[in-house]
C-alpha cells in the first residue's frame, strides 16, 4: 500500500521480488533511506529527453485523441514547443487547448520496464513578449532548430502542467500533483550519472560487492553492478544465491557534483571495508 505525502505517492523505489519462499520476498535494504520522490524522478527524466508524443484533441475527425511526434524544451517547469501553423496538432490546439505530452525512456529489454512521464494541461501559443526567452531555452536543447526558428509560420506553444503521471517501471507509479511537480528539481547528478556508473562497473566491482555484503542484507553477494545514482545515493544489482537482487545505499551527505559523489562513494566503501576487518 502506498502512502500519500503532499499529494504524492511514496512507494518504495523497489518492491520485493516475487518468489516461492517468503525469505525470497524480503527487501535486502532499508526502504526508508533517502530516495528521490516521484516528482524528482519525473523532472529528472523529462530534463534528459527532448522528444515526446504530443496528444491533442483532433478537429478532423472530431473528438479523437491525435498523437504527434514533437521536440520540446522545459521552461520554468512547463514544456514548450516550436511548431508550424500548418501542423495538425497546431490546428487542433486552436480549437481546444486540452493536451498531454508523453515522454518515454529508451533502452534495451522490456520497454514496459522503462520509465515514462505524461504531462497534462492546456497548451496555447506564447505571447510575442515571451518568444525571446522561449527561443533561447529551446535552442539550448535543439540547436538544429536554428535554421527554422525565425520562420514566420512557426510559433512557440507552452503546455501549462496541471497534473503528471509518473511510471518508473513495474510497480512504481503515481500521480504527481501540480505543486510537487513545480517544487521538484532535476537531479544534479543526472549529467554525470552515466559516466559514474560506467566507471564503477568497469573498475570497482569489488568495492560494490563489499558494500552489498556489509551495508545491506545481501551478505552472500558474489558480484554487483551499479544500476543508478542520484543525489541521495546509488543503486546496484547484487548477484546472490537467490539471483539478482536490487540494493540501494544512501549517501551520508547529498551529492550535487561528480566529485561529491566520488567522495561519498569512497567514504562508504572505506566504512564497508572496516566492517570486513572486524
């Protein structure tokens, strides 16, 4: 059962795996340790991706949802689009501003296990006074749009977010309210996360095994790979006698840079090794 906090579901990041025996269903780390909220995870995901499916209310045929592939950027928490007056979705928006934007992660494996976010709200043309700030932000994300950004029949539209649906994979989903969405910030480690994960998995598997063995309940870990990292801690897949199991280890201090993350990981590994030496 989930718990609501400020209107946001606080489901654990990982749910216990299904198994025939109750001990196989036990979560092997403390689920109460600091973990990004669903609003933070959603903001982080959307900040990394610049394409999505814009759904508008079709004017012909009338009354049907119409999905179209678009590029977008985020300005003050709202997605903005540079779209042609000739596009079907633009025509639809002149009749009804009701719309949504689906943003989905790409990756290998089961696509339903990947994350996706749906932003819902009214989408309308931005004023001429707002065009300059929209242009600057959009071109930061999509430099290739520079050749048509000043075309006379292209306009900036903004979807004002009123509610958000977050799905982080199987068993991780909730509605994020408007206040939580705008108060949340993308994770500051997101730009460095892939490099950190690659480095740890290439050069420090032994250190992660020690962390799993001594800082979690996965005492029989024989191998481990890092699967995620954020300002609050990092996640691993530990190989145990019961197969791969998710493990999350919390940082002692929040990390906002790659150097701070390195320092926090080193500190935890040293602590785990001290436990081994006792």
